[in-house]
């Protein structure tokens, strides 16, 4: 087996740019802090949660000999990047990608994780580990210092009786948690009823906006009466918790509605949102990289509240792949309705990629556009 090097890792098929990287100092620090634990772990006892492009998984395998690693990544692009990087480093077969459930962590003695951006996501991961991992499990959860907070320590302390904070290195730290607390509460899905919409919203911890209603989505919802009246197929692209899909399904009962997202947490959340609102048979929720699985010229209406971050970095390319796929999937005369931060130049981009684009609404923060496929 060749010597492992982080330099061999790439982000592809996710966005690649000179200022975007497949590995950072927090990945390296997590692996260094866990080195002794990894060296003594038996096959199948190592779990990786939130690996972005494979640095933690392949580092554990290539540098410390871990095998049968169980891996959970929220983003489909992350799973594909890991698979490609494993082939590139000749470490394919050292891991298995799994869902976020008890089987992911059952019997684990070492858990490596990138700290999620929300406390709810951390709470759900910590609860799952504390309840189902081996009692001797040690969790090495790291991140860049600018994204860490004391509240993260408090969340971990709910589920583990011992917590150590590593020394800082290259603006990164690792929280090391051990000795799970028996009877730790496990809640992998939450829900909230919104009276103004008469709608249940369900969310796993990593789902964008949680059970709340994102203000951009709320703004776009107000334009549903102006959208195409009789679409045969309507798609909520980057559906998150599925709010747009649920509302378009209720407003256009004759349409086939598809909710699509690359996030496994979003897909699970959207499916539960549909179930709670009695829409399981009306909305098909799929995990997809943009609209890769949808045929050309197959939809009459697409709604999109695109991301403007790639990881923690603001990056214009975060939405371009969604716009290109929307253009491909829209049939002639079909409509793409998009909401985005008014500081972004998406309207110009949409005119180039999709077709004629009108600004149909604007408030102090957001712009809503309608693009018609040529």
C-alpha cells in the first residue's frame, strides 16, 4: 500500500477553487488527538461522522490502519468525493457509508467527527453515540476555533461525564468526550407546527433552518399564486425540510411534486414533513446531486432557495450547478422561481443559464425572480 498523503485528496465532484480545500487543520488535529485510540481500536470499532471529503476516514485508514470504518456524511457530494479519494489513495474497501441511525455507532469505541454548525445537530449526534456506542467510546470532535462555542461543550456534557478540550493548533481545537451518561435522551427528529401556514415542519439536527421557516423560503411562498397554474411536474430543488414542496403540493394538487436535496438529513426531514402533513403520496422525496437523476425537459415548474455557502465560505458557485440542472430539466416555457440574497448577481446568471428572468419581488434582504426556459 502506498504512503498516504493528504495532498492527494480532492473536493470533486463538489465545487473546486483555489481558496477551497479538501482537508484543513482541524482534520489533521482530530487524527493526531485520536492517534492512540485509533491504534488500539479493533476492526469495525471506528466511526466517522461529518467527514467532508474523506480526510478523517482515509487518514484513519492510511495513517493508523483502521479498517471497516463506519462513515456518515450528510452531503451526497461528500460521499462521492470520499469514494473517489479512496480509489485515488488505494484505500477503497476500508470503510462503509451508512445512514444516521443506531447501526452507525453500535459498539463503536472511537468516533471522529467534524463539529456540525448547529447545536441541534451536535445534540442529536452526541445522544446517538451515548446511547448506542460501547461504554468505553471516546469522541474526538473538532473544528476551526472561529466556529466553536462554549455551548458545544455544554451540549456534549449533557451526554458524556468527561470532557477535555485540546490545545489550539493552527486555529483549530478538538473536544474529547468520554464516559457516556446512561439514559441519555435521543431525539433524531423534531417537529413544529406553524399556525400561519397550518403546516408541520420536521427536521433532523443538520437540516437547514431546523423546524423554523427560513425567511427566504417564507418570502418565496408568498408568490405561489403567481406561479404556473397547471404544471405536470413541480420540483422543490434543494428542498431542505420540504416546506416549498409541501406548499406547492397543496396549491397544485394535480401536479406530480418532487422534493430533491443532496443532504441525507434534509431528505429524512422532508419525508417526515410530508408524513406529518398527510402528503406522503403526493410528494416524492429524493436524495440527488442537484437534479442529476431527473430527465431533460421533464418539469414545468421548479422552485429554488439556493445556498450561498460552500462549507463555511461564501462562494457564488454554490448555486450554479443547481441553476444549470434546473435549466436542463425545465421544458420549454417552464418556470424557475428563485429566491436569493439581494446582494448576489443571480438574476444576471439566471438570464444566461435559463432564459428571460424577471424580478418579481424584492424586500430589504431578498429578491425573487421568475426565469422562463427558452
